[in-house]
C-alpha cells in the first residue's frame, strides 16, 4: 500500500486491510461523502489499521499537527502524537472504571471504541514542532462485514478557542465569586442590619445583623414580607411605599420585634436599586439600633420635667421668701428711721450713729434681697449696674461700719487708710459696697482675736485694674 494521502475515492482501499472486493465496492459508493469529510480542513481525520498504525491522515490533520501525510502513514500511531502523561492518566482512569488493566498507549485511546462503547474525550495533541493544543476526539471502530475490527477512525477538532473561552469564563466566574465574597463580607461586617426587598416588599436578602434583629434565620426571612417583623406593620409597609415613590427615605423609625417579644427601636435609611438597564429591582435598607438613644431621650425628658418642677418650686419658694424677708426688714428700717428722725425723742450722737448704721445696713440688705428675689436676674445670670457719682471715702467708711459689730466681738480694731484726693467715683454704690463688705468680712473672719484690719484705698492707673496687691 503506497504511503500517500490519496483522494477519498481510494479511502476504502487504504482502510480495508484483509477486506474483499465486495466490501471495497461498498465503500466506494460512499466516496462523495467520504471526500467531504476526509478532505475537510476543519477536522483532523486519522484512520488506523487494527494495530493502530496510521493509514489515512487528512488535510485537516496536516494543518493541525504540522505533519505531511507521508511522514506518519504506516509509520506511527495516534499515541505517538498525543501527550504521554495524559495517556498514562487515561489508562489508569479507564482501568479503574472498567475493572481491567489497560496499557498507557494506543490501547488507552481506542479501548472503549473496541468494546462498542461511544467514546468522545479531550486530549492534548503534540505538533511536529513540539507545540501542543487541546483537541476533542471522537473514536469509532471500523468493522468488516463479519463485524471484525479492521481499524479505527479518530476525528478531532482543535479545542483551543473553546478552551480559551472556558478559561476566560472560569476567570470571570472566579472574579464574580471573589466579588460576591467581598461584597458579602462587607455586608456581613456592617454594624447595621441590612436587607433587600423586591418592589412588593418581600425580603430577598439579609445579613447576620438582620437575623439578630428579628430573631429569624436568613432562610426564614427570605421570601417573607418585610412588614411582618415590626410592631407596626402598616408603618413598615408605608416606609417601603415611600421609598418606591421618592427614591429614598432617611431616619425612618420602626420598632422591630423578635419572635420571643424583644423590641428594638431602629432608624432606617433606604433607597431603591436597579439593574444595568435601569429596571427597578427593589429596595435596599439599613437599620441602626437606636434603642439606647431613645432610652436616653426618654430619660432626658424625665429629667427636664424634674428640672421644670424644681424651677417651679424654686419660684414659689422665692415668692414666699420675698414676703417673709421683706416684712421684718421693712419693720426694722421703719423703726430705725423713726428713731433717726427724732420722733421718739432726742438721742445722743453715738445713738444717732448706731441708728444710721442700722438704717444704712437695712437698705443694703433690702437691695440684696431684691436682687436675689428678682427671678429674671437670677435666671439670666447677670445684674444691671446702676452707676452714680459717690464720694469714695464715705462709701468705704459705710462698708467698715457694717462689719464693725462683728469685729468688736473679737476685739479686732478697724481702720481706714484713704489716700488724699480720692474724691468722687462713678460706680454702682450697692454693688461696690457688697464687694468691699465681702472683703472686710473675710478679713475679720481670718484675723486673730485682738488684731487689726485696715482698709487701704488709693487710685491706680486703669492698666493696673484687676491686679492683686
């Protein structure tokens, strides 16, 4: 038999070994079909004899594998142009599958076909230049009229393009899985309870926080109405409708209830989401637990109510004290004024001085009481100054007279050292007298018995005002 790639009309003569003329004539009748198949450049058609030696190697096989037909016909088997490692793996797999030992060579390529089992598999072909490509191969046993195997036909297609597509699809699938895992991780790590619903308000997805919020599992939540898990289903449903109508809602308060009755106040922020064609898919919502905030607000309201009650009671107390304090003080001032004016008879100079001090101190005390009882000033935290010119020496001397009795009880001498030319000053006499009185009162309090307190008064530059001396 010549070692050339003959036309398909001579195929039967090349394939049929030990065949008779009648069988050859039958094969020749299918010449046109065989020519179309075996001369196709899109398929590698390799026919062998019963031992596996290549007898036909079509133009498709030449194009894919880089061999000329004359280089392989009657010289090698298809196993010689296949990946050796894959042959070994295939032989092991078939041996385990079929329960019979199979050699890792040509037998591994055609064993199923030799048993009448349809066999289509993937393998790696090795080109003449050593490069490799994936192929899908269909193997058929060729039989004579006596059903004896006379050879094998291996029809293969270059699977490179499909493999590349599969690899790209696998990469894309992996990226999608990675993206899904990343997105899911973000969702699950969120401190808020996240959920999505369809436009009807049916839950389509949730995170762990939502499971904790509702006391239900993810499987129990998905497919259930959103409104079912809140104390006010109507308000929950209205929230979904509002999102669908306005595109979003913010700080929408609802109270979630678990199956065991636990209540959690949450603040929802929600928005609609769409597919790439801008078709509405549903609502995504995030709920933050504000139970502690609401409890704090309630406690604050209670505290404000308590403060308002305390303020009311304070006002009542001050109003009552206004009467209780002013009444005896006015009586004291009235009696002292009667005595001062001599309406009850003549008094010595010392008595007039004492009565004058009593009347002056009473006026000062009444002014202080009026300040204390003036609620508007107390609540505003400020006082209005009533400025007027007054002789400084007399103002300070009057302040000394107020603490004189306290000093006399402890034998403390009081003195005033007033510089010349002190003259008149523009002040609020009552406020200044109160300040000087406080200073003198403290001085007397912290001076030893039998000691002396001296009030020094002198003018200083405005820049020195406020500096302690």
